């Protein structure tokens, strides 16, 4: 277990909101930032602070993607035609670990990343173990047959925490899914407000 996975709930406490909307998130009991001075009053931030917080919030939500990787995703979103903020969300939601998380077969996006990297997933019939792999519209994502009896999968199926969004066509019996379309910001079931427009402003400075 990496240090980041072990300390994932610190991200929620730093933000002051439950980032993934999980009942296990301790932010409800300790609604202040971690660290020696975390309990001091939160001050109203500047525009830069708001933009930075929006970026950290979105980065954290997707498993605390590294800054370098997140910047690359943003640059790709800016390069594409259309609204950059909507493109950014579409790219993040098309990551293989995100699709696995949206299928509801693992409890967290961190578990989804580990699930993919351990080789439990196939895309269009071929094993893929790269969490950042970009799933295209129409691609079929499935859990390998011998991996369907893993405890983490069985527990997630017995106690589903989230519903599958409508831009993913999911077969719960076969544990297969298809990305129907690239989602818009309004389609993504975030448990808290995400502001990708502020991220665009942050990187456009």
C-alpha cells in the first residue's frame, strides 16, 4: 500500500468536504485540515486559491493523479475542439480506472487503479494493466473471468455504494461495460461541486 492510498482521506480533510461521498470518510467527524494547525479557522482564499483548490479537488477525486499527468490531460483537453473544461471531464472519465470505478465493482478509485494494474481487466478482449489507458466510445471493458470471484468484487456487488451513470452501459451479470458516450460535467455523479472552469483559469494564467 502506497503512502498516498493509506492517507487518501487527508485529501477530503484538506478540502473540508467528503471528496467521494463515502460513509467511512472521517471528514464528518473532523471537519478541519490535517496537521498541527488544521483546526484553525479556514480563511477566505484569493482567486488563485480558489483555482488551486478546484484543481486539487479534481486531481484528488481521480485517485490523486500526479501533477505532471494531470497537466498532460489538461493540455490534451485544451488541444481538442470545444469547451476545454468539458473536454477535461470527458478525458478523466474515459480513463480505464475511472470506468472500472463507475461500474461499481470496487469501492474506491484507488482500488480501481490497483485492480487494473494487477491485470484483472480486459478491453476489447485484450488484457490491459495501465490505469490511465483511454477507453474510447464503444470499447468493451470486462473483468477477467477468474477475477470475478475476488472478495473485493463480490463485496462491492453485494453492497453497492453507487449507481452506474447512464453514459456507461453495464452488464452486472457478465461484469462487462461499454462507454456509450463521452460525458458532460452535468452527467458525472460527483458527490460535491466540481469547477473545471476554474482549472482552465488556473492553467491559463
